[in-house]
C-alpha cells in the first residue's frame, strides 16, 4: 500500500524512544544451560508490533532470527487443543500457575503437570501430539507455528543438537511423566520433537505476527488465514496470562497485564486482544529466565498507553448516538400534505435508535432499558450503520429481547444492515430467521423509515382510495390556483402512463417540463443503486425546470409501480397570454414554498439527530 512517509507514526516515534533508552540497559545474562545459546550476541535487540489489521511497526534487530524456545509451548498447546479438544488435554495437563521455575520437576497432587507453559506440561503436550501424529508430529507443530507467523519457519540444527545432547533434566521430567502415565507414547520421540519445536527460528517480527494472530481470535491478520479456532485462541491466551512468564507470572499480570510468553532464547511474545501482537528479542535474561529488555519494553508500552486488559475504556451510553421518532424526522419520501399530517399525528408510534461502536453485553441491556422508557410503540427501528461489532454476549441478550417482543405488539426493525458482511451474517445467523412477523431487516435506514411511514399512512388514513388517481387540485404547486386557471392548464397537459421499472427522466436530459404524479410511485435516483427519494401520487417531479428552463435534469426518475402522470411542457407556460400570467406567479410562489419546506425538514433532521 502507498504511504505518505512524511506523516510520522506516533507509535514508531514511541518505539524508537523506548528502544534507545532500553538499549542502555546491559543487565542480565544469556542462557548457558544449552551450550549453543551462550554463543549468541547479547547486544542484539529488536522490537516489532503487529496491529490487528496486519501493519508492522518495528525497530532494531526485528528480523534477526533466534530460537523460539519456550514460546513454542503456547503454540504446541493450541495445536493439542485443536487436535483433541480441551477436555482430553486437560486430563493430562492442568491450568494452574505453578509459581515455580520453568524446569521445575514438581507436579500437582494428581500427578499432572501444573500447566502447559512450564517444561513438564509442555513435554506432556508435545508427547500428546506425538501419540496422535506419530512421526509427523514435528512437521505438524512446525506447520502450525509457520501459519501463526505467516511464513515457513526453519529449524536451528545446532541448537537442537546442543539441547538434545545436554537436556538431561528435561529427560528426567519426561520419564517421570511416563511413570505417572501422563506420557503414554515413546519418550525419546517426544523429547526430540520437543527439543526441535524449541529450536525453530523466529524473529521479533514473526513473534509479533504470531501474537497478533492470537489477538485476532486465531486469524493471522497478515495472511488473513484462520489458524486456530476462536475458543482455542482464547484458551491459549488465558494460560499465557496466568502462567506465561515463569515464576514472574503473578507480577506480570499485576504490572503489565496482557497475555505473554517468554523463552530462554531471549524472545517475548505478547498479545493484546483485538489490538496487536508484540514480539521482542534481546538475549540477556533475568533471574527468572525472562529477557530483561523485553520485559522493560512490555512494561513501558503497557503503562504509558494504559493497556492492561482490565482497563476497559468506553461507556455503554455511547452505544446510542441518535434517538428520534417519526413525528419530526422522516424519510426522504415526498408526500402530499394529507399524508404528512397523518405522520405528524401518528409518527410517535415509531421510534428510531441509531446505534454505534462496539456493542457489548451491557450496551444491549442499556439500549433495552432506554426502549422501556418509551411509551408503547408500534415500531422500533434500530439502525446498525455505525455499529462496528456486536459481542456474543450482546448477541444473546438481543436475541432474548426480540423473543420477548414477540409476545407484545411491537415490531422491531433493523436497518443499515450490510447483508453480506461477515459480521452481520454471524449475528443475524445466530438470531435465527429474522424476517418473521415481528422483525424486519432493511439495508438502509431511509428505506426502513419509509416502509414504516407507508404502514402508518395506510393504517391511519381515513381516505379509502389511497394512491388511486389523485385530484390535481391537491398538488402543492397548484395551491391557490383558480378553478379556471387549473382547467386551462389541465386542457394543455398531456396524460402519460408508464409501466413498472421504466425510466421517465434520465440524468442529463434537457429539462423541458414538469410531471404531476397522479397514481403510483417513482424513485428519484442519481444512480441505479442509490435512491434519493421516493415520490407518491399527489406530488410532482422535474419542477426545477420552472426556475431553470433548458437546464439539465440532475437525477433519474424511475417508476416503482405502474404510474400515471400529467405532463406540463414548459413551452405551454411560455406561450401563456398576459391575462393568465397569474398562473406562473402562483406556480413560482408555490415552488418557493415547497423548497422552504424541504429546507426546514432538513434542518429539523439535523437538529433532532444532534439532540440525542
Ligand atoms: N528448550 C528449553 C528447555 O526446555 C526451553 C526453555 C525456555 O525457553 O524456558 O529447557
């Protein structure tokens, strides 16, 4: 994507500042219990942050590869969950923080390892994968981790061999697990697979993308590929919150407060749900085995931007951005005065709430409470145009609300629904078949309001023949015209009949006359997709020609039903004798009044929307 590099990104500036500052911290010691790890250059330092839309901010040695080590445990765990489900995994590995070092040999009272983030739990987890995938186990782990990273991760043979040759403590743990019947497969194969998974090469950038994949509920935001299920992403992050940072985990939640996992190779991965993934690399470790600089990066980002997962911003009241009824705000449909009067009288029977932002469980509760405060309504319209997300808790509460409405006489309408978008399919899919008697969906709010208006007019009109050949006298433009003048015009107008879906006027045509709609409905549209207004019988179109003769028509007019019109050619008006000049004066005055009325309607809409 093309970017304007002259506009600096504040997050890049922040990362650059903390990078320079933290680089000065030379404390800590590289891991040496795996001989090959002690050979890395301790000065390397890289930070990468992948946003949930797949943009990477990075600085320093963010592309430098190193072995993933313990960070792999989170991903092997997610693979085990995908393969056999949480229940099976839980039979052999717990979910409790151990409060002990990563290589602790202590187990829970039931002989299970405390959790999958310490070596015992991780080896049990890899052994479980081996028991299912047999000789393909390592390839499977490598594949899922590559999918998380969005590129093929390779193996550091030297580190693998080094650990395989010296990992006696892990061997001891594995044999104890076998003794405890936690490992039921070949111990050596499980260990080799585990050492290999720890020796996969990643960069800080890879870790950032892997973290962002967890943060995006299992979808890699760069490749857009789903790697694991939503539930398994959530479970993996939960364990990272409680046990990801060895025996520093409690402090970690307290001070930093987002899911993370570190590895003795010097990497740290973190994920802030729905926002970003973070990867850091700096080999010197503190006493607990966590990268000194990596911890500092996470602490600074979290505290400066207040990113603790428990620090939730937003107010449920912001979920309603506009609230009005149809007494004072209406669709862009032109209606004759009689019908406008009906809407002015009965419009309050329909109420519109425009909703916005990320709607959660409590926002729905708030919206429903606001609805409760209204007098009894025939219609409630909820516009979803500005809604970015509906949480599943919100979804359930909304569903229950719709069910309760079924026993009342209120009809609920959702408008501004993008029918094909993933979000709405998910929501309305789970809300069941919405298009029943009580609920209706509209792609746009104007259409929803128009539909309700038509309903109210039908219901409350005392006029029996709605929409059948209107009386010309009731046309707004002919108001105050004498009977003889009206007859004079009538004789000169041409009656035209149109079928459904016919274009009466095309944008760009020369404006040569005015149409008076006597029966049926037409749409005024700039293009075929977007209707500006619907006109009902008793109104006119093409009236601007009166002010600007010979100008170009500014929109298309298309029939929505069969229609009858009286067409008044402008040349008739041109040829009017002096004695009839009053006709033109009246028409122009009426047109001015009509335009003022439209302007007032627009002002009222703006005013009411602002006043929520
Ligand atoms: N391969 C390492 C081990 O099992 C990983 C340890 C770690 O990164 O915490 O000892």
